[in-house]
C-alpha cells in the first residue's frame, strides 16, 4: 500500500444561518456556501437565505438545498438567490416527473448545476445512481435517516461503499459530493476511502444547529486539505 497526495478537495459549508458564518467560511477557503430551504432546524426563508449568502463572492459558489418544492418553485428561488447549484434533497418525483427527469428539466431550464442527493443505507448505492450521475454529472451521497432529509450527523459506511463508488466512476464520470456525519476528526479518513471532489459539512462544525464554530470550521478545512488517498 502506498499513499499519494490527491487534488485538494473542495469544501462546502452548509446549513448556514448567519451572515458572519458565511463570511468566515469564505475566509477559511470554502468553495461552496450552502443554505437550507428543505426544513429542519436550519430552515431559512428565501429572504433570510439571501441575507446569509450576501453579495457575490469571487471563487465561492452559492448552493441552496431544496426539499419538496415543485420544480417550478425551485427555478423561481434559484433566480431570486442567484444560485450556482441547486441541491435536491426531497422526493424522487414531482408533477409526474421521475427524479432523473426533474434533474434534467432543472438543468436545461436554468443552465445551473444540479446536485441530486442519494440517501444511502448500507454498502450499495441506490439503483438510480448511474442514471442520475449521467444526467447531472454530480451526486451527493448522504446517510439515509428515516424522517430526516439531512444534517443528521450520521456517517456513511465509507469503507463498505468504496467498491460501489468505484464501479459507478468506471461507468460514468461524476463529481462526487460526500456528506453525512463529516467532522474535522473523520473527514480525512472519508476522503482517503472515497476520494470525493467535494466534502459537505453542516452539523459537524456547529455549536448549535445553524451556528457554526469558527475553530471547528478552520479545523475541518485544514483536515480536508491535508488528506491523502490510500491506493492499492
């Protein structure tokens, strides 16, 4: 076994509820700032999300996490917030569209990036992973927790998922966004096993839901950037 440096992973700080936390995340080098429009303790109104995201920041992309909104409502909100990425964390279909069809429609209608979320339980990716990857070019992997859409702090079985993720990548190019239970203490291990392009953290850098701990944000960024991939 050898260890080799990998390309620096990009970092998304999600579940932001305060403008000062968004500013600090940017200062620490986050590539994505995320707000939640999908329910839960970090839920924001569109106006509050606009305030948190603030003005356009050079080199930083704006992400909103959607739940059960219709495709048309998602488009309207994406325009209002000047989003770069629409992250879909809700049901698998809306208005008769399958999940894959909805992703394609949003991508084509807005010209924006769409990140469909796969809520994973166990060591196998859901059967629609390849079709979603081909359509969106990206996938968010998060833990499946009954009754909750995300931000649960529950980690995936990174080691168990490695073979399934490798098979997906051999089938189609995909930007892998890894979420679910990441913290400064474990993000390097997760990167080493699954080699995501983006790591997505929310509860793992908080002192309370939606309130980020500046020190833990800094620790997370440093740990992610210092990670290495273990190669056979």
